[in-house]
C-alpha cells in the first residue's frame, strides 16, 4: 500500500433517489478515497437467469474513476436471487431445522452445484465489466462466508467420504477414535451411517463441524481461482472475515478456520463491530486487529466497521476518530465503514451509515471529515505499520468446537454459559489492558520460538504433536502461560487417559484428577494481593508435581490443592492457571508472568484506559500511539528517544508529560 | 338501547348436569337480563357433517324467553369440529410454523372455501331456528376473529394478486417501494415471488400483515351479509373485538384493523380483561372503552369481561361493582361476563365465571346481585351516555406493524422489548390519570378539526397525506402533541429521505439525524421539575429549527440537543417529545400541553386514583362519575351546577366534599 | 440378600485401552463386589443385524467370576443401533415434534414391532451366553424406561381402542367425561378422532399420558417374561427406575407409574442422583429410598448413584461415605455407582465415575475403599433393614399429570412454575427434616389403616372411591394431613361440581369457592409463631364448616377466610393446609399435626442437619443411624435401650452424648 485507505461500502442499488453525484461530492469532502461495491447485489446484476445488467456497477465505476476514488469489487454471491430459489429450492441449505426458506442472506448450501454454476457465471460477468477498470484496486470474495449449518444429504455424503479417507476405511478405528460404542452409536457398516444432525456424540459432531469449516476454505478458493483469471498484478484479493457475534465482534469465529481460509487471499480483511459510548474500550479493535494481522502476517483491511451503527452505538464526540486511529495502531491499512448511507427499507434500517436517512451532514459525517484529512496528511507515516511482538497468543477452532460441545460450566446434556471465547477474551483483554501486544498463533503455526511468551487459553482439544511442540518450546527457553482446560482431549475429543494436562504435565510439573465449580472460594497464599479475589465458573484441583505453588484455594475442603503454579522446565518456565479468577486478579497474575518472562516495561506501567501501541513505519521509524479510552484527560510520561508528535508536529522528549484528551489520542514518531 | 344490559355468556352445552332452570332462577335473582349463547358450539350444533341438532339452543331460548332474559346469538364458527378437519385437513391455517394441527380454537384458514362452505351452512341453520325468536335482540359474528397467521399457498397467491393491483403490475415500482434490492431480494418476475413467510424485508412483511388484516374485514362482512338475511330491524349485529394481549387487554390489536372491520357491524362490541386486586386502575377499561366507542362513534357493548377471571383476579370487595360502572362511565351500554359458570374440563378451567365450579352463591355472585339491582334502578339515567371529548388520540395499525418490525429499543435483527403499544399506553395512561377523556382516531379519520388537542404517539409509518393532514390541523389552530418515532417512514415502511420527522418538521419546527438509547440521561432546563427524571428506552437528538426548547438532555455528550420542544405554527402549536421519560415526568409535560391547549380544568386538579368521567344521558342531563381505584376513602370537592348523587339520591352542590369509599364510586346527575 | 452389594456399572466396551485386569484389581481393593454390565451396548453385541458378538460380555463375566465379583446383566435395549434405524426409520418415536432423528438413547417407539422383534432376539442371545453363569446374580430390564413421548399413528390408534374399551364404545359418555363440547372439540364418530398431539383438552391429554404410562408397564412385563425363561430361582429381575429430573432426582416420575411398572420385577431398583458439597441434605436419598422401598414393600437396589458425578458434585471429604450409608439407612441393600470409569468420548464425559479419566487412584476412589471395607465388616448388621413406619405419604401420577396441565400458579393457557412435585417435595422435605420416616402409598393402595398419619399433598385428580377411602380412614380413627388442590377433579380431570374439596369436605369440615395468589399475605391467629410467615404461590379462601380454624389470613380483604383448619371426624382428625407457606412455617404446622397424631417423639426433638433413621436388622435388633449433613460436629443425646455403636464398637447408653463429625455418621445397634 502506498497510502491509507479510508472508505465506505456503497450501494447505488439501494438508493431511494439518484444520489451518485452528490454522494461523490460529499465523499471527496470527507477524504473518502475508497468504496466497496457490488457485494450482495446479485438480484440487480442478474435480474433474471442469464440476463445481466451491470448498469449500477458501471455508473458507480465511472463516477468514482472520475473522482479519483478507488473501488473494491465485491462478488455478489452471499445473497441469492428469488429466481434461483424458485427454480431450484434445494440450493437453500438443509440444516438441523430442516429445509430452508427464502428471505435472508447466507441461507444457501455453498457446495450446491446449482449455486456454484450460477455463482461462477455472475462472478465472471461482473469481472468482465469491472476488473480491467483503473479505479478497481482489488476484489472481495463473497462476504462473511460461513457454512450456514449446511447439512443436507449431499453434504453428509461428502462427510462420510471424508471420514473414509481420514480413517482409511477402517470403521474400528473410527469407532474407537470417536467412542461410538457409547449409547450404542457404533457404526459397523458405512451404509449404516446415521443422519449426523442428530448425533449426541461430541467427537462425531465436532468432526462434522471441522469438515463444514473446510467447505468454507474450498468455497473461497473456488472464488479466488475465478477472480484471479481476471485480476491484474496490482489488484488484491481479500475477504471480509467476521468474528463470533455477541451483538458485536467477540472472538474466534466457530464456523470458519480463518487461518486456513485466508490461504485463498492476498490480503486479509475483516469486519470489526464494537460497542461505543461508555463501553468503548478498544479491546475488540485490538483483538480483531491482532488476529487478522496474523493471518497473512502482514497489514490488513478493516473492510467494515461501524459509522453510527445501531442506535446504541452513535459515537460520542471524538470516538469515531479514536476508533479509526485505533485500527491503524493495530496494523490496519484501511478503515472502511459499513456503510455510506443509512438504508431506507428492509432489515438493517437501524444499522446506520456515515449519513443518516436524510443524507444531510451530521455530527458523524463531520467527524469523518476530520479523519479523512488526517489520514491524507499523516498517511505516509502510518501506513504499513510493522509489528515486532514478543508475545504469541494461541487460538484453535478445534478447541473451540470441543468446548462448545462441553461447556466449562456445564454438565452432561446441560449447556453452560462459559464458552471458549469467554476464556480467550478473559485472557486477551487483560493482556490488552496491560499494554501487551500479541501475535495470534494457530495449531499449525510452525514454530513459537520467536516469542518470549506463549499464551495458551483453554486449549481443550489438541493433537499430541501440538502439545509436544509447546512442551519443547518451554524446554528450549520459552515462557508459557496456560489455563485450565488445556490438553484435556486429543483432536478427536477423546479425553487423554493417562493424566491431565496431557504431555504439558511435564513442563508444567502438575497433574489433576478432579475439578469442580467454585462456591465462595478465593485464592490463598502470599503471591497475590488483589482484592478482587473471588473465583468463578470453574476450578481444577491441581496436584503440584515439582511445580512451585503460587496460590492455593481458600476453602476448607479444597485447601490442599494448588490453583496457580509455576515450573522451571529445561531453559524455560511454565505458569498454570487452574481456575477462573476475576479480571483484576488475572492482571496481577499476568504481571508476574510478564516479569518472569522479562517483558515488563514502561508501557506496562501505564494503565488502561490509556493504551499504547507501537510499530515501525515505511520510513523505518517507530510510531507510538497513545490512545485514551475515557472521557477524561489523561497524562502519560513519555519514555524513549526524542520524537515528534504527529498531530501537533511538536517535539517530544524523554520524561515529558503527554496530555491526551478525552476520547483522543497522540502519535509519536521516533 | 332502552336499558342497560347486564349479561353473561352461557353454555348449556358445557354443563356437567342439567342446570338450566336453576341457572335462570339465579340469573333473575342477580338482575341478569341478557345471555350470549351458541358461540363456539359448532360440534354440538352439527355433530356430523350435515346433521344438525340445535336442541341446546332451543331449550335455552325457551327458558330465557320465559324468564324475560334477552339473548345474543353468537355464530359458532371460531372453533371447528373434528369431522371437518378429518376430511379436509387443509382447512387448518398453514403458518410460518407449517401446517396446523387440530385442537385449539382459531386455527383455521378463514379464507378457505371448505371452511366458508360449512360455515355458511351452519350459520344459516342456526339463524333459521333462532333469529325469529322474540328474546333474540341481536347477533355476534364469530368471536375475537383474527387472521391466525394464515399464510398457505392460496393466501399467498391472493397476496400476490393484491400486490399486482396495488402496483398496477409494475414490479419496478414494488421493488423500489419495498427496497427489495437489499440482500438480493429483488423480484424481477411475478413468477419468482418467494414464500413470504421467510422474508426479512420489513416493507414486504408488513404489507403481508396489512393484507392479512383485510382478510378479517372480508370475513366479518361475509358473516354479516348472511346474518342480515335473517335479522329483524330491531336486532343488532356486533362482534367481540379483542386487544393486544399481554395477560390482559393491553392495546391496539395488531391482527385486526378494528376501524375497518367494524364496518360490517351495527354496534361495536369488545372484550376487556384487566388485572384487579391491588393492580386495578381502570386504565384498561377506559382505554378499551374510548377505543371501541370511537369505532362507530356511538355506545358500545362489553361482550366479555371477567367475573372472577383467573385466580389472581378474584375481585376484592367492591371491585366488581366499580368495574361494572367504570364500563358505563366510558359509554358502554352492556356489561357481560365471560361467563356464567366456571368450566369443569378442558382448558379454561381456571378462567372462572360468576359462579365457581360448585354453582353455589359466592362473594362474586353476591356482588353481581348488587350491580344488577342498581343497573335496573338507575339504568335510565346511565344508558346511552354521550361524550363530547376535546382530545383526539390517533392510533394506527400500520405504525404498529412497522414498529413491531423495527422495535424502538432494538437493532438490526435483534428484537427489542418496546413495542408500539408500549408507547400508546405510556401516553394514554398518563392522559387517563390526568382525567382527560379521549376519542380514538385512525389514519382514515376524515377531519381532526373538532378536537382542541390531537395526541399522536409514535406514528412511525404514515402516508404523506396523513402527515399533511396533521400539519394542516395545527396550521388551522389545532394543538398537537406527538412523540419520538413519528413520521419516520411512509406507508410502505420506506424511511423518508429528506428529513425526520417528515412533513411534521414544519409544524414542529425541528429535525433530527441521530437517535440513541439513553444511559444515565435526564432532562435539563427550567420547564419541568419532576423528580422522576430518568430517561429510558430511546431518545432522539433533536435540532430545534424554530421551535422553543422546553427541555434538553442532561448528559455531557448530548447536552446540545433538544428533548422536548414546542412550536407556534399557523394558528396552533405543536409539542414534540423526543425521548421516553418516566410516567410522572410525562404527566408534567402533558399538564403543560393541556394548559397550552386551554384544556386544564377542575377535573385535572383531581388526582388519580380518583377518576372522573362525564357525558350526557337520554334525559339531556350531564352525568359525572367519580371512581375511586384505591382501598382508601377519598374526598373530592364537587365543582359544577347543583345535581343529585344517584346512589344516595342526595343533592350535591358546588364546593361540597364528596366522600368516595375504597373501591367505590359516586355518580352525580346535573 | 445375604450381604450388602457395593457395585459399579462397568463398560468394557467404552475403554480406550485394555483395562480389565487392572480394573478388577482396583475393584477388589475397594471392596467392590458387584458390577452391572451390557446395559445399552446393543451396537457392540449385535454389530450388524443378526450378527452377534458377546465377547465383551463373556470376558468380563470370566474376569468377575474369577475375582468373586457378582454381575447384573442389563438388557441392552434402551439405545438402538444405527443399522436398525437405517433400515426401519419408523422405529424412532414420532412425537409432538414430529418424526425422530437418530443419535440419543431412548428415542424409539417402545411399542414398535420391529423394535420388539430385534429387542427380543438380542435379549435371548444375551441370556444364552450369560444367564447360566454363576457370577450372574440377577438381571436389569432395559434402563430408565419411559414412553419417550411416543405418539405415532400406531400408538394413537391403540389409544382410540383403549378409549372405546374404557367408555364401552359410548361416545357421549366420553364427550361428557372429558368435556369435549368445549371449543367444539366434541367427537361424534370414532372415525373423527383427531390427532391427540394437538389437543388443548386437559382431560383427553392427561388420559393419553396415562395410556402412554401403561405402555411402559407392558414393555417391562414383555422383557421380564423373556428373561424369566432363562433366569434361575436365585436370580432377581429388577429395573432401574428414575425420577422427575431437575438436574437431579426430584420427585414423582411423570412418564412411569412406578407402582404399576414394578409388578414385572422381583426387586425394585432405582437411580438416585443429588447435589453434594454445600447442598448435600440427604433429602433426595431419603425421598428416593422411601418411594422405591414402598414399591415392593421390601428392600431395594440403588442401581445407580453418583461417584463424582458432574463437576459441581465432586464430594467433600466424608460425603461419599455419608451418602452410601444414607442409602442403607432408608433400606437399600445395594449401592452401585454410575460408573466405574469416566467416559472419554461422546456425551457424558463430565458425568464422572469412581475413577477419573486418568484411571488413577483419586480422593473419590480412596473414599470408596473405606466404604467397601465397612460394608464388608458391618454388612450382616445392616443388610435387609426392615421399616415399621407410622406415616403414609400418598402420591399419584394422575394428580401429577393433572396439575401439570393446570399449574397451581398458572392461568388459562399460561403455564405456571409450581408443579405437582413442588408440593410433594415441599411437604416431604419438612417431614424429613422433622425425622419422620414415611412409607409411600399410591391410589391403588388397598388400605391406609396401618398408618397413624396419612399425608396427602395436592391430590388434585382422584376417583371418588379414593376420596371416600381417605374419608373412611379418618372416620375410623386415622389422622389426615392434606393440602390445597386436593379432591378438586375426578380421574378424568372433570372438576367436581358439588363442592371443593369433594367428599373430603366431610372429614375436613370445610369448603371453598374461591382461591387466589397471595400478595403480601401472612397467616394470622394464635396457633403458629414462625417468623418465616409469608405465603406464596397459592391460597384458597376456605370457609370452615365445622372445622376449627388454626390460622386465617392476615390481609384486609381475605381476613374472613380460614387458611389452616382441623376437624374432628368420627374417631380421627383431619388437618387442612389451604395455602403455600414457607418451609419453616410448614414444619411448625406439621409439628402440631404430629403431636395431634401422637407421633411426636425424641427423634423429632433432634433437628436437621442431624437425621435419624431406624429399622430392624436380620439379627432382630434395631439399628439407628445418626447422619450429620453438615461440616460441623454435632452432638446428639442418645435415647433408648443400651446398644453398641457399630463403627467404634463402643457401648452406648441412654442419655449419653453422641458426637457426630462433619459429614459423618454413627450407627447404633440395640
């Protein structure tokens, strides 16, 4: 990238009146230099089977090219037209709930040949009219692709073939690996394979979900291969990944293996939605950024984020700007709003864009004007920020699916509320608040050796090879911090039957046979002093086997067990958190871990709500962001070599106080 | 009407033993002069297809005629017999949930020819044996008719034809009006019309619901036309409308357009159920009465209300009588209980009647005896009460459906808890507590000019003509009070794209582009002093454009916006409430509005729990009710010309203190 | 029985590795003398249709026989193999939700001929290889059998035949009994019988559920008849009944009439699961024990109970032992854990056994070693404990089903939270805490005469004959304690139309026509002094008609009604509780009832958490358990003839203080 991209999704198709010229004028005034178009517009592009009409696309391309605004072409495939469903109702995904019904987006069987046939044709036609255009800088494949619970007969037959391959046609091996003897679920002939939608076997069920995730990989690769036939060298191919959704972007997306799916792309893209107003913390921006940057180990695109968003997210003064720069601080090269204008009909009417329904200048748009100007002025200092993180954060779709089958605070057949992403965010957010920047790692990451500290939350299901790799990492001098529910089952969700945590018991110097739910249990011992000392959700009754006990349980019946331990192993150390503490207590525990790993620095002395993020820019200089996620002014003492504050163009020297306004930021280049 | 009707629903069919003679005796002792029969008794009247047995009907007619008790014949069509479903299972309504299953009432496709065929035949047969009878004073068509979510293939095909007519076969017009381009929902051939049950497009979905409401209009007209062939001049045709149900009668019925459907009737009828005991406020009686009286702009029937009702509603001493007279005070000419006896089997066993299951005299029945006696004695003074209200209250099924698609406190895809009726009752109930009597108005009401004050809660969706009519009303000297979420979309749920509120921005002198959910936000300014000053659910960030700001927001980020405004426009004024306040605060705001409109009088000085209601009786005299909805004695100073308190036959003079007992009332005629 | 049985469920099939020899060794070390095998292993025993492989069964029999461990053979029928469903999908029960889907256990139509055909064959094959084995001491038929909501066409046709028999083909009689005229549900030809799954008629619906319960009786008898062909004289036939499940064993099982179903058995068996840790009270052990002991009026088997159970149940030190002896104290001859090892895959991974997944010695296993040793040493004193209870506790599946259709705190169509079992446990648990041991009685119990006190909670639906029997019991000198919602409907859920409570109004000397939900209502009067005096859920407005009023209502509108009454009738007394009090208040009321019945003794002076249970052993001596359900030491004064404390082998004399440790017990034989 040679500049920061500041963009909006633009739907000429949805306009209640002709707005194009006026919109371009207002975009220019706001420094918008990018629009994403065509995504989800299939029924306009191909109003009837085989009848194509790209007039909306062409007229927008003409207007944008004229105005010097870049364009991303989104393939229109994530919402299907009525004519396709009318003629071929079985393109709708059959799920646990039965056959589908037309209406929403993302309701099709992404493997269905009819859908693929029409999809390929419309993509090719769209490419033909757009790919060669100068203003088109890249392509977005589909949008927020997932597998949509597709589980029809065709999909299940593919799954059985997948299993035959995985187990070399050996049914005994499968029955053993999945424990199918339980409740008479054993399959003694492939012909007997039951409808997997009803299975209660977590191993089989999780394997099916893993298989379903591969459908997303295949699907994006299929689109990428088509698009590549038309794309120029300078045009990127990206996708708009999204996260587990809890009313906002929360954590690991259970229906897509982002790391695998990203192989089809040249640049990783993502949408990040998050609370604002009093709840704006920057944590989701940081989480989503660290995660997406790590997919291709490079800068990434924020293809969608909120402008006004839904009514509860209308930004306070300063917040839209703070958010935009927060994305850059994590390594984004693009901030693109969903969307330019607020939609006047249908469904997402209250998911508002930069403009409200009245198309007038408003407070949000006025904030964008400031941002656009600053992006243009400072872009060369901020684009292509490179990170040099010393902490790796390991996440796993397999562990997630496994814990979703067996919730931490649940019981047999009874779902619990604590899911994998709750542990991920419990740990990630405290690192974030300690100003520790992370790279994300996945089970297939080749080596952890470049990191001084490896953080592993709830790696519940893992192949032995991964556990061995972690163990070796410690032996070789690494520092490990891992939590309860790690190393419990293999990749088939079979609980290891020697000891828990499996293999990692070596580096951790512990084992346990029992675990329970804490009721009025606290940590005891001399190590930690946090007043927020009440455990919740889950605790393991850990037996130290060589490890140093950092904390035990303050409870008459559990006091003989360890809660937090540390073990010197080989050249490294491994810290184990056997229970779910409060957030402040975890920060204290992590503080100690960081010190042990030699990672405690001046940034960690600065407390949230001020967040510090760093990287190296194209000029070879270090850029340091000071982001204030609070309405009050915060003073921070600057540490480091002399530099320049980029907004104020003022020199900054070591020891100087930086005053950061409420919902404001400062950027020092040095 | 020449007398007050005091009645019960009576089901000889349901009796566990022969009770008719004893029941008639007990009715006479209680002053019961009316029974409603035959409603929902199809399987007894026509035990097999084409086999009719009206012996229960005839024997009750004989007994009632002998005792001088009037009878309403209910057509039996709202519950269908087993034989019909066995032979024609598709008479059951197909809904979003799929095909129906036999069991409950109100489960049929009210448009289905099979159902219509059998329905017409049983109605005619019933008319033949009953319509000519002297005791029969009128007919009730069906019962609590709604459209029961009917959405089968036949209904959807009718809907498409309806749309072709509405849009003159112009698909582009429909796609544009409904915004179907969004998420590729565009329909480019009528043959492609998708199953509407799955639509996520609020415009299309709301239009389907509007169409479904017309099915109810057609259905009632169909029954009325049949019944009219048999009815005498002196016999009325009514229907038992019901309201949005929240465990009791709450607000506008979303599945019926009462105003339209009432065209088939000669007298409007309704059921009103409400909490009692500590929760008896009279608000539902007043709301239901004002609404139903306004349908035909005449007196109305309370065809069903609770005697004991369900266990939590057993009336305290005095309450049954207070309730009965409260209905009269709103203009009812009939109070009829559902039902005479408590049912011994099936489903509504705990929806108890005047008599409990033991058929014995009980406290509730003893209360009815008092009421029956007073109705007989005072009836000529109380019947045919005419209202002369100065406040009009505008409600709209279209606005309701629209807000149910886009809940006020919701977001895209996420349902909120605040619905249209919550706003309606939020406003209505405070007017009620200020002793302001209203007439109900609907979008098709020709003129608002007879009212000094027009109250318009959350008129979210409205055609421009209606908004223009309201604007003109103010210009001509009217006083308008309207709230947030008014004038936001057109009748197709397309958000107006010029400014909000559309057209009304002229009379209101405001506009807004932003809205959000209040968190720790209060009203600021000098106008209001209520201590209950915390906003909830929703707030608009209003820009005054000529209007006087009556209150702003007490919040660091929103303080520059207006919350409550008033604008002088033409000869009138228009007050806008941009946020959801507490109830007491709204009363203060309305107090100010009433004063501005010149409607503040002595009645408004009297505070709830004493409610005052007035009207003119057949003798040309004014009748004033003083109703005490509390267990404590309340003293009210009487204002007005000398009159007579009807219960005590005592003279009443201006300035005199009226002592009203707990759960008691006084009536002054003057 | 000649010894106590201490056992585990053992599944060689589920093992991740060959553990048999090691497991037997660890069992022997823990005093385990029994295993249950084969239950739910159909897919391993019959991997393909007609192909049998009992190698797991045989090798376990060999190992156990060699080790002197007894074996129960469970028929494998409660989970069906994939091949059966693939070929015959209609063996899956069709329920209200439609056709079934393969996956879980307990999903079949237990009446289906295909299932029965294959089921009989696999049982016979299993019997052939196992029944003759010396170590096999008995058989368990199926497991936790219920009717699984089976309601397919075939089942409904059987139901109609059942009704034709019940009503002698007289449709009028059925329509009258069930009140089908209501909402036009009348059935005028058997051919018209509607799909009963949709019925809203509680009488019809409850009759269907009663019919479904008979399917369970038939099913177990069918299996018993097969097994009997192979069983030796010395081998028992049992079944593992379970209870209404609320996360643990709670109360009467609505889907099985235990009393009827037990006719197929020679020994009653049950599973009892319950909270532990701070929530261990012993109440479920006592409830389940009293109930199951009463089925065959003899000692019973606890075929399943938790070892570790789910994570929240990991026992505190001492609890596993306290639980084991608590079962014996109620008359169990067996304590068997579900299960030996924790399962490594599938579904119940977190329902842990004696061993954790790591198969290592752990705290729970170590507790079992203590128990096994004590069972062996003291068994001859504890086995075959016989009870001589003076209190009978009447429960009824018919009353339960009826109240589940018409919840106590519900209304028409609106479900309430208070169900039959809430009343059952409300009463049972306070008797338990007063150290009153009960026998369970059922409607068909021939005579109540052997009991000094009959306790009848919420006998909502009952035939007149049963009510007459209770009335006669009082007349003959019995003492009755009964509650609200008793004697309200007949066996067809038709409310009695003379008076409530029907027939019992004679012995109780009361009647009532009204009932409501208490809001800030307390008991008034001089009889009770409990400070926990707030009513909840339900209250009847009782008119005393001869009865003494023990308490009235403290509420301005209800104060004239009685709340608790007692009546002398014939030679006995009858106490009525017309409202739902707090637990402590109920204990005070029951204290008074016990004193009135002459049942107040020294045991009642001892307060929970110390529970005393008694019985006579094979040596003709009385055995007294003192069980301490708290972590603190409790001192109890011993009363009675001199005896010996069995654990400490110490003499015990009258007046001596027994010190009972936290979560510990003492047993005195005298």
